[in-house]
C-alpha cells in the first residue's frame, strides 16, 4: 500500500513504545502513534495526557490533550498537577516532544528565534514540554529533518536534552538516567551515543541515503559502522490508521 510521510512518522513513532510502559501523549502525531501502538503491539500502554487523563483507551482519536476522549475508560481522571507529579516520581517512561530547533545533545527550542526581547520569531513556548523533557525517563522528539531545524546550538533551551554533554543534566539537578532517547524524522531514526551524549544515526527511512541525512543536518552526526533501515508502514498499520484511528483524515 502507498503511504505518505505523515503516516510513516506515525508508524515509526508508534514502534518506539513498548507494552506495559507509560507515555506522555501530546496532540497530533503522538496521539495517533499511541493509539496505533495500543491496537497492534502495546495493548497495555498507559497513555498520560497533560490535563489529567491517565490510562485512557484510545479507541477514538481525541481532538486534544484535554478533550473528553483523553479520559475514555481511563484509570484516573485527575489534573495537570497530578500527572506532572507522577513524572517527578519517575512513573512515566516516555514523553513526546518537538520544537523549531534541536541540537546535537537533544536540546529543543520552541520559544524564540533571535534576541529574547526582540525576537525574529516567537513560538508558543514550553507548555508542558520543559517538565516532560526534564522528568520522564525517555523523550522522543518528532521533527522535520533539515539544517534549519537541526542546528549546532539552539537559540533558546525550552526543553533540556543532555545540555552540554555527559553529566550536565545531573549537574543541573535533573534526575539521573533521564534524557533524550529517540528523534523521529522524515529521513531517519536517530538516537544518542552513550559516552558522548551526541546524536547518532540509527536507521534510514525507505529510499534515504546517509549523505542525504548528513546534508540536512546542521552539525556533525555520529555515524556508526552499521546503520539500519526502517521498514515502511505495513498494510496492517495503514489499514488501522486509515479505517479505525483517523477515518475522517483529520491528521493524515
């Protein structure tokens, strides 16, 4: 079956989540990815929404993180304070984040481009992204892949990654063992090298070559000796996405 880039991103993001774990879910691609994971390989995934829905069954796509469907058959319907406390207590494994810029250490900027007081562009800002990037065990960023978004140094750190490198998160008072885990893009799947905490190329999307990824990255990526290949969306994934999750094509 033919697929578009958004469907590929959804499937790649979905495959990163494991059964019997928990994930902070944001509006858009993360909701579709979590729903797909629940329906295929992670039926016991606990979805946590910023406005208090915990453990909802994503049988119908929520329109936002505070919509009624984000509480459907939930284990708990509480508040933003409760779910952020759960993250502080180490109870949430994954968190989806994004931004206008990302750097080699996974720091994200979703605040400004240019001078802080007189910016060229002002974005929506953090929302819960700072808390998610600071407190969950593993963050998964979903980004368009080009040199405008992948930069040597972000102009503002909205969501902390590994900051300046090994040990910097811990020195800043963030929980040990937490930080960026994966970056899902329209070109590749990326991770972070354990020793240097720098971004590394894990797998290429269908039809993409290593040079194409390097040309669209504004910093030097770690390129291992062996780079994997991401499988395209399966017929099962596409059928569930189109017929069950987003039949009205709200997102895809």
